[in-house]
C-alpha cells in the first residue's frame, strides 16, 4: 500500500482529469482484498499495521480535485471479504449472531471513511449484490439497515448508491457495464459489441468501462479505448435525457500513478471534451426534460422524435439535442408534454437565431439559411415563457428517506417499480416500461404489512425553505387508481 500511494503524482493526475472536462470523479477505495488508500486505524486494529498506507491518498485526491471544481464520490465494497487473506480474522465465515464480527468490522470501516471524508463527498457508492440474493458468497452477511445508519449518523444528507440499488440502504441504483454483455437484457450481446447506437438508456447512473478495466491492473499497452469520443458523447446525451435517478453516465477508466493512461484512452477523452464543449450548457447541471421525455430503454436508433431533451433545473430553458436529424431544415415536434410555451430559439453552439413556430399542433424549429444539421452538436436552446414554467418542486431529486419502502421486486436482477426515489423524481403518473428489463415507474409504497401502522417520509431540502403546498399524487393505472392512497 505504501509503495503504491507514494508513487502517485496527485497534482499531475488531478490537473489532467480537470483538463479533460469531467464533472465529477469516482474514486475506488476499500474494495478488493479490503485494501484502502487512506491511513486506517480500523484496519490496523482489526488486521495488522501496514495493511493501509501512511499517506492519505484519498484525502489528497479529494482536495486536489476540489481545488479544480470537481466533486468526488467514493466507490467501495462492503462484501469484499471473499478476496481478503484475513477473512477468518474479520469474521467473514463466522455466522454467529448473523455475522456480527464481520458487520462490526464493516461498520467501523464505513464510520471511519464517512467521518473523515463525508463532508466533502458527492455520494458513497457500493459494489456487489448487497447480500440480496441466495448466492452463498454473500447470503446473510450484511446488515443493510445498520450500514445505512452508520453512514447517515455521520452525514445525514449523503446520497447512497449501489449496483443492487435501490435497496434498504441506498436510494440510488448503479448499472455497471464492464463489457456490452452486461447491458440488459443480460448476456444478450457479445463482449465486443460497442455499437452505442443500440445501447439502451437507464433511469439510474450507468458506469461504462472504457479501457481494459476500471482499475489499472495491467500494463499500459495491454489496454485500449473501447469507444471513440464521438460514441461516448452521443451516449452521454442519451443518458442526460433519461436518468432521473442518478447523475447520467460515468466513463470508467483510471490513470496510472505517474499520470499516464491506458493506450488511446486519454486521446478519446480529449475528443469527448471537444464534442461537449460547444454545448456543455445543455449537459451540465440539467435534468431530463418533461416537455419531451426519453423513456428508459430507448436507444439512439429508436429515438421516437430523433431528439433527446434536457432542461435547466429552474425550468427556464429547454435544450433539444438533434441526434437523428430530419430531412430538410425543419424539425417538427408534438406539443410539449408539460404544457410549456417557448418565446425564442437559438443554436446553442453559435447563438444564431432559429425560426420558432408553436401552436396547438406542436413545435417547428427551422435552421437558418445556409445551416445544416451537425450530427453531434446541433442543440436548440429554447427560452420558456415565464407564465408556463411549472411551480418549483423543492423536493425534486433531493435525498429522500422513508420508514419503509418496497425497494426490489423478484426476480433477480434487482429492480423495483416501487421505491422511495420515486417520491422525488418529478413523475406524477404511472409510467409503463418500454422493455421487459427496464423499470416501470409505479411510485412509492410502504412495505406490505399485516396491520395498520404509521409511515413517515422525509425529504432533505438542502437549506431553509418556505413551503407553501405539499402535493401527493395517487396511483392512476386503471383498476388500481387511488389504491392505498393516504
């Protein structure tokens, strides 16, 4: 651990990451073999001195990235005992009191990490299937509610995210794509199917491995860039218009300690930045559009209107990304689903005025004379008429808690039509799934219980707010309409 930590040129790595135009960075810490990249009193106490580095590499990276305007998430593994040489010592194979020793160790580790880095952390992410299946490697080994309490008592508003999420611990889910065969439907495509035009979009964060691995576990020459910058850009836009339950897409790659990258990976990130820069306003600090929503499971080849739309968080601007252009110079769209009206339109990359016509039958946007569609960054910036801006939803995409919640439905893999994240996703009607594997949005429900009981929901508004109204929306799906409404 010391040899690796001391070899990292933190300043060079942070400067390079910032120069490539990323918006957040996910650091992997406490993962395979229970190795950590920070000084750990807990590790020293439970294992032995020397199993953690003396240098606080995580802390230095977080400081270095913060100086450059980049928030940091920690990605961790609460069930990696199966790879640890000290597994017996840590209670990994000791089922006594529901694996109490293992959970004591895990909770002390997460308590240490959260106390040290929680105030500067964007979110905490978790690998593994979270002991939710009958897989004997994990079954029964993690007290999920205890882990949640351990973390949130140290930082109550910290968002939590897991591969097997949402679950009892985590509000957010993560879709990992180590290779295209990991896309849903599971194992339905080959390992080298990197045609992103056919990749589905997800409501949750999608993490896609760009090089040989998300960790630098082999020599530089062994790796390769799996995707071009242009491919990454188009899928980034698709996710920006779909992900209502997480921060879009994460391109998973890692620099070596000396700041170099796997073969061609950095070069493709440079191309990605070049695609994004002219239209970055439409992809940063935005939410998926409610005027022209993109359903989970949509692919670039099946965009119903040929566009993906995003909006500013205050609803004053809509962005229309034209990814599959029409013939001629005019894009025709139906009326906005949320009733917005637009007062002006420009091309985001140049500021050039665009002819806008809106009526009861829909919206028409016409390129200026002499202009043609740019396959990567033709983006219309639409100013919203103030009278049609929806009232501000203070709860939208805020951290949310519930006394109980249906977080997953059988069969595996975990997904849930009902969970607490749906209380704050801005959707007020039941949304059916476009694909068998994708997520139907049914709303939130408490757990099914034999007796009546009080249930509570809490939303962290982030700061002191004046609340004028609280709106609850009942089910609206046919014969179930209104069922269970409080």
